[in-house]
């Protein structure tokens, strides 16, 4: 019978991660990751949820191995590595990745008949990406407004002198 520790280890190896990487992603200490993989301890409910969220697996699959891991099985090795890396990034790193996706999506939309191309070849873009795109526009507009107000303030100070 395969244990939770063995399933965790297989997820980690499949994602090409070290135990310390898993610790950084999940927030579980490296020593506890090691002890779980060696079946020295059973993970708490909180640890199980952190592992499942980090690796996009169901709790049923991690606990029993019986449920097919649909999300995880449908991803290629590269996709799994991208998701794992994304989860390690801070907010700026995540924004950079989302902006790169938006940029590539915009390029596809510029192609004639791109709607069919996008519908056929690009997975559904999440609301989070669209939200990020809107936030980027708002941030750009705010930056322009601040730059204009800075220039006006600078001119006012010159006029007062």
C-alpha cells in the first residue's frame, strides 16, 4: 500500500523539486517534509491541505491514492514546473508571469482569425489574469496621472521662485 509520504515524494520528484523547495512552497518545514516522506509522522490536516493546494491534487488522492488526480494528470511536466515555480514567486514575480501571458494573448488576438486560434489552442484564461490586465491598465493610468501632477507641481515651484 502506497503511503501519503510516498505520494508526496512522487509529487516532489515529478516536479523536480528538493525537499527544501517543497518546504518553501507549502510553508511546512523541511524536516517535517522529510519525516512525512519517510512515514515517520503523519501530516496534520493543515499540512495535507497545504500540500494538496501546492501540487493541485485532491485530498482524497493524497490520503488514499484512490481518486484519479484529474488536474495533476492532465498537465505536462513543463506545465507542472511552471505552476510550481509561479507559486514560489512573490507578488512581483507572479505579476511578471501574468503580464507575459497577457502579452502573448494580445499577440494571438492580433492574428486574423485569432479567436478561433485562441479557442482551439489556448486554455481558458482565468479571471485573475483578466483582473491583472485591468489592474495593469489602472496602474499605468495612475502612473501617467502622477507623472503629470509631478510635472505640474515642478512647474508651479519654478513659477513661485
